[in-house]
C-alpha cells in the first residue's frame, strides 16, 4: 500500500463519520407530546445531539445540555453549557442544578428527551449528602489515576451523586422520558454511560466501597461516611424508554467494510477490550505478527486504562501504541493507529497517534528512550517528538477507542 498511515487515518475518519449525531439522532426521535418538550443531556457529544434534535424536531423545544469546554455547538432553542472533563468543576455543578430545576413540575402530557454520551459523569456533577465539590474532585482524580476500568469508576460515581444512577430520570416523573445514548463503554451497558443519569442502577453502596478498598483509595471522610451510612433504596424511573443509538461496534464494522473494499482480510478483535493499555498493546503485537494471510487489517475497540505513576503526559491510546511498538521491535510491514473517537486521548490535545515499522529507529535517532518515557507515562511526548500524533480537535461524537493495525 502506497500510504499505510493515510489509509489508517481514513479508517478513523470513517469510524467518526458513521457515529455522528446528525446521522444517529433523527431516526430515533420519539413522537411529539401533547404538552411541552424538554431536552436535557450531558456528554461530549450532547451539544451536537441537541443540534440534531433542533434540526429535525417539528414543534417548540426548550432545554439545557452540558458538554466539555470547546465541544459546544450553536443551538437556538436549547441552551448549551460547558464544563470541565475529566475532573468536574463548578460549571458542571451549576449545569446539573439547572437541569434538575428544569424538570420540576412536569405533567404526564410532557416529554423529556435526554441526550447522553460519554463524559457526562464528570460534566453533570451534583454531590449527594454532605459531600462537597472538592470531595468529588478528589475522588475522581484518585479513580482516574489508579487504573480502574470505567465500570468500577462509574459504580463509585453513581453512589456519590444526586443525579446519576437513574436519579435524574426519577426527577422527570410523571412526564414521558425518552433517552438517546451514544455509548462509550465496553459492552454498551446504558446504565454505565455517563453513570446512567436516567437509567436505574442495580449496584449497592457496598459495591462502591469495595472499589475503594480494591485500589486502596484514601478518600475524604464525607465520601466514606456517605457510602457507609447510605440506606440502599431502589431508584424507580417510570414511563421511560432508552436506546443506544451509536456504539463502537458500528464504527468498527464501517471501517471493516472499507478494508474489505481495499481487498484486505479483516479481523475485528473485539469492540469491548479492556485492560492495562501497554499490556493490551503488547498482547496485540504478538497476535498480529502471525496473521492468517497478508495483507490483513486488525480492528478493535473498547477502553483500556492507564495507571499513572510518572509525571509525563499521555493517554490510553498512546500508551497502547508504545506497548505495541516495543513488542513489535521494528517488525516489517506493520502499521498501527489508536485514537479516541471523541478527539481527546486522556487529557491532551490529540486523539491518539500512529506507529510505523521505523518508529523505534526514528526514536533512537532522535535520542529518545521509549522504555523510560513509557515508565514516566510520557507517551504524548514520545509521539510528539516523532511528529506522529493524530490531532483532530473535537469530533462531536464519542464511541470509545478505535484501533487499527495493518499487516502488509
């Protein structure tokens, strides 16, 4: 192939395009109500979802959604707020209060359309009990640094929140509630996306405590007290429906179709792969070095995690690629891309990066030590020095990580 890296970028573009709210939202809109239509939502794609609703809704609308700073899109009837991600801030707290106030005093003739995508756990923040915003910020940072999978992180978040785990959905009664979900979690469990603000939760406070114990997290006293003293009560959400309208599987299948049209054998390794980023990279490197036939394209999605112990900058996708590159050790004919479909890998300005057969050779020529940089969690710095970062800016969608490995 004349331009393997360009081809891999085109696959990533395809994965993003098929998961755009403008395509996914309109076919899943509900019938208009007799009464009012309120739109609420949270997540990195929520502003684009709101814009799609406005374009295709026949009738009056009002509402509020909150997205990440820099991810807003212009809406005329729906107010778009911005807040911090992945650590919540005061703007997210104000947005949650505003959304909760909006759904008060509704009737059975009204419709609440809730737009949920990944990132809402941080963006829609309203601490429960006597937990403060600072307490929530502290716990979030601990959870993100310890390497826990998103299912465990969101289990804790739900039990520290006044809106997550279905509590926002319960507040919408007695209106009709219709939730559209763009999934960024392995397995596409709707109760896990943005910690399920409108989806009843089946976990217990003791499950959240178990996560804290597992990772030896020294959380604020108010947090431990709330989880210990909390009386488990089922959250009931009536007159509600929800639909997952975009997922990693859809994006992988679209990319696979492009690969097949190019005459490549295609293997989808999975759409819900989890684990330590660098170890997953090492495992995949061993897997792809003995393909059934060549050329072959390997695709995968999911969400790997990073345990932060160094002082560098990076994210799950760039750490995955460093693990892959080190294990491949310059194997000929193997190119790879790993990017987050929201355009942000970790907390950097990049979606991810690219690996080529000469990645390690070029690193040596540039005086870089990839092993030391990986141990320092400085995958961003490594790929920045090589000029191999993939930078897209906000993509206005979010269906988790996208990985493509081409074996020529």
